[in-house]
């Protein structure tokens, strides 16, 4: 009995007719020894084109219609890839997410997958047909199309792999694996042969854009091994695994960073029990993800409450804070849009001391000022000025000798 694998191809991988033809060859090779399920993104640049079209009728178009529009790009690439496979004698059929009943919540542009009906996928496989499924999208109980957010095709692929109990999910992209940091920032960055799910969760959550964080969450929850590799050149890529063997020697596995961040400070908040919930509760209700949070020491019964959010949530966050003014006592709102987050990630942090001091020394020697600090068992995140990101990442990469 052949093994089942899921192959997901990103926008650059299917960015032209020539690239789609190349992807068809990759699928054909994999199908010799495996039952293959394919998930595709829209062709490179297509989603951005559709977003621009949507905003020609206002900066805040109907969320339902916005998702209905931007979900069309994947249909094009799925159909074209099926045609390319037909041309080389491979039976294939394109499916939209709605056709395989990928049910989601109704949070447009940020929908979460609830369930996948694998029967139609299995029926295709039983007939020797390779199913080509549109990524990035789903359907609500009432039949409305939703999208899963940037990188959502990764989540589609891993969710299908979990549902179908596939042996592995291969994420094909324009890079040949996961690096210690972005090679465009640090040319000496090293490709990792393997990384733990836990580390990848932190890396993806803090800005590493190779794979969407929710895809890693799915993989971690349902024990789906994920491999990230290039569709442009041969190679084994990077395996994201649940196992931590051979990981204990590395203090830090990688450095991630995010520039698209906003820092909000509610100045002069009344320091009373429940104040954190009074601020974060309405933000959560508005589906706004808050990351680094700092509450200062109280002075004369007042404190400052600071948090960071993604720039894409700037408008929504500002609206929520305006509404808070009616029920919450604070003096002022200070907004900083010139910040970034830099995160050190590694399972070795659990058993090694001095990592924070090494990091802070390297930043100090390079005149990088730290505005906020957040830590977890395997992560240290700092908030700095956006202009200092490149300097900070290079300094940290060198301090922990990640190029070796």
C-alpha cells in the first residue's frame, strides 16, 4: 500500500505557466511511490492584485465580499495545475475548499478551520486521481466563503494531512528550508536540517514567514511531520518534527523578527483589580491578537499599560480604544508605529543559563536600545526601534555563532 503525502505549493512555485509545468513534474515524481494530495496558493502577486481591486471601492470593503473576491486566485492555479498534469498523462482534478466541505468559523479574513470532510478526497484517490485543492479558504455553515489569513494555504495543507492521516506534509516554497534567520538580513545564516515543532511555533509566531503559525499548531496537535523545501531546486529541506533528539546542544536555534508592529500605551490608567481584562477583553472580542504586554508599577494609584499588535490591526485597535474611553479611566494614548520585535528561539534555553545576558550584552555593544522584554521557556523577545532591526539581528546571530 502506497504512503499518503500532502504537497503544498506556494505562490512563487505556481507563479507562471512554466513554474506550474515544473510543479507538475514534482508531483508526477512523488506519485510513483506515494498517494499524493496537492494544495495550492494563488499565483504570485494575484492576491495582492485582488486586494488592490477590492480597495478601489473604499479602504474598508465588506468583509464577506472581500473574502469572496480574494479567494478566487487559488481556483485559477488549481485548475491550471490540473491541466498541466493532464498534459503529462496524470489524472488530476481541481477542488475548491467548499467542494471538500472545509468548514470554518465566520471570522472573515481570519477564519479558523473547524472540520474537513475527507471522503471526497479519498474517493478521488481511490480512482487514481490526484486532488488539487485550493488553499487559504473555507466555507461557513451558511455557505459563505472565508479566507484563513496570509499563509493560510499552509494551514489548509496541514489540516488535510491531519484529517487524511498522511505520513507527511511537504511545504514547497521559494527557499530551500528554514534558516537560523532571514538570509537577506544575515547572508551567513545557516539552513537547519531539522527543528522542533515547539521552536517552529515560536519562530513562526514571531515573524518567520516560511510557514504560517496556525499550520504548525495543527501539525503539533495532530502529530503531522512537516517538511519545508524548495520547488526551484532539489534538496531535503528542513524537517519540523516533534522529536527533540540532537537538539540539546544548541542554545539558540534561530532568530525571528517582525517589523509590521504597533505599540500602544494607555497612560495614567487607574491601577485597580481587573484593569488588564478591561483592556485586553474588548481587544480579544474584536479578534485582535495582542503580543508583548507590560504593566508598569503603580504611582499614586495610576499606571501605564503597554501592548503590541500587528499593523494590520491598527484601525480596529484604535476603534476599540476609542470605545474604551467611555468605560475606562486613563489620561492619554501613546501610539508608536516605528517599532519591531526580535526573538531568540531555542529549546536549549531550558537547560542553559546566561542566554539573556549574552543577548543583552551584544545589543548593548551595538547601541541597540531595548523598549520591552518578554520571555518564555524557549524564547526571548525584545521590542526595539524598527530602524535597528538589521543591526540587532546581525549582532545576535554573531553572538550565538549561529553561522557555524
